[in-house]
C-alpha cells in the first residue's frame, strides 16, 4: 500500500472534489460499497444503476446515512450529470445513460452476473471510464478481452481489491519480488463444502446472513472457489495441479507441509499451482507457499518463526470483500494502476459440471442453482475437450443426456448465441487457438 494513499485521496478531494464512482448493482456487495464509500475521504457515489427495483438502491443509500433528498431517480444522461453536480446520487435503470454520464470517473460492477458484467464493462470502457470488475464470473470468461479494450480506450480494467484473488495476487507479487519460488497460492474456504447444494436447502441460512440463497449456494457448492482460483491462475500463470484442485484439510500451520511437492511429502505434482484448503485457521484469509532460493534466506525465515522450512506459508488472515473495493477504484483514477488483471493468454478454466442428471432440451439456470457447479482445470485440457466455461452455461440448452458429475461441453450443450458474453468469448477462443497453432509451428 502506498503510504501516501490516504493523503493523496484527501488532496484529490481538495483540488478537484472527490472521485466520483458509478456503481452497478445494489445487492449485498453493492450495499456494502455504498456504505463503505460514504465513510471514506476522497470518494463519493455519484450514481447507482440497477436492472430493476430502484427501491433497493434507495434503501442501500439510506442505510449508508444519505438523506432522502440526496437521492433522485433519473432516466437520462443529462439528469445523471445534473444530480451529480448538485451533490446528489442519481439512481437509474438505464445502463446506457449511466455509462455515458460525463461526471462518472470509474465504474464498479457488483452484480456477480456474467452477461450483465459484459454489458457493464463494455459500456463503461467505451465511454472512457475506468472499470473495476467485482464480478469474477465475468472476468474469468472475457476479462482479457475487456483488458485489451480498456488499453485501446486509455482506461484501466482491473479486478477488485478485497476479493480473494486480488488479495492472493498481492502475496504472489510480494514473494516473486523477493526472488522466492511460489509453490502454491490460494484461499481458505469460508463455507462448508456441499457439492450437491441447491438453493431450497439454504433458504433459512441465507436469510440469517442477509444473502440470496442462490448466491450462498454458489459459495457452498464450490463454484465460487473454483472461479476465484481460476481468476488467480489467469492473473499469475499458476495452474490447478489437478482438475478440481486438491482442497486438503490443512490448517494454517500445516499448509506448507501439505501443499508442497510430493517429493517432500506433500500432495503436489509440481510447483506453481493454485489451490484451497478447508482446514482451520486459514479462512477468511489467503496464502502463498514459498520456497527460498538460498540457505541464508531459509535460515533467516526459520529464525523469524515463519515456519520450519524448506517451504513457508505467507498468510494474509483476512479479505474484506467489497469493503476494500473502493481502494481499487481510487488507485485506477489517481495512479492509473490495476490491482489485478488477466494475462493475455489463459492457463486455467472454470468448466461447468452437472449437479444432477440433465435431459436433452433442458435450459440451464444460473450459477448457484440446480443444474451445474464450477470445476477448475488447466485451460489447455479444457479447451481440447471443448468444455463449457461456467460463465457461458446460463441459458445454454442440453443437446445430449448428461449424467450427474459429467462435465458440460460444446458437444452436449448449445450456448445461447444471443448473449454478448458468448459472442465475445467465441472471438477470444478463436484468437487463443491461432496463438497455440502459431506457437506449435
């Protein structure tokens, strides 16, 4: 963290006014963002865009301490800009008008919906706004396309601080800067694992936690973990060691002895992987298993009680989810930097795996519902098998019988060609194949 960051935000507010953030989505993550930004110096929410139900955005803003007279429902770009200029928060259901508003400097997508994320990011970037993607599902599907579009437009496309992938990227970058070998990086899983979870079984828990049951199930059935670790892989070049990863029950103190090469008593077939643990003391944090490359460094780390060696666990014991995301928005505007970006070519994929038997003609629902869950793999293997990325599964139609546990593919499912994210991903896949063919030649 830049030690002058807070001072820079204050100075920016003094000279030009606070950074104006446009937010898409007013669910759990969006509400957190509205509250958090209201508590910070140097940033403000200028506009909130929701697909429907403006009352949700109003309720979120009121819970953050904004007065009713500070909120105004609008339907066009000029009205959004006038509201922002008057120090109010514009609330709209019109994404095109929202993205075109000249007073918005940076957009945060907090919807968690792949197709919506594609529309939001394209609209923001094409209107010259920095784009913070708090929507890992969209990022792993078309993030590298959006990054390229942002570069052409002279703006920043970035993943969000506070999400586990970006938090783990910090540790990986730290270790690599010190010249250490990164053996493994990942997260502690926050929820108990139930691969067969469906929303009907989690209604009560979701209500108690102020969550949507579908969103809770996305965490419980492992989809979110698979998606997040694929995002980490595609930002760092680390890969899943095996399909689905290992997911050991390794505690904080055991990690470096378990997520290390098999030649040293661990479970890994290689160094340089992403994984997760369900052991105690790691969640809600992230970790990076490192290997020093000189006996003196190993001696010092042992002396400093980092671990016993020869592998050591760097552990960040928290991630603050959407509460940290405003920092990413501020860095994009102040410094023109990204906290996390996908590599130009992917190394991992989150495929879709059937949660139940699926008959031909079935139209698939959303992530976290009844039909499928995420499954991490190396990109080359998933591509060769024509597997269906989880970000493209919604509204796909089953064309052949699929048994529970089978992987969905372009051979047993037909994607919805009307979706923007499907069209963009097809272009990416064709470009990736040309790259592989040229590399092989």
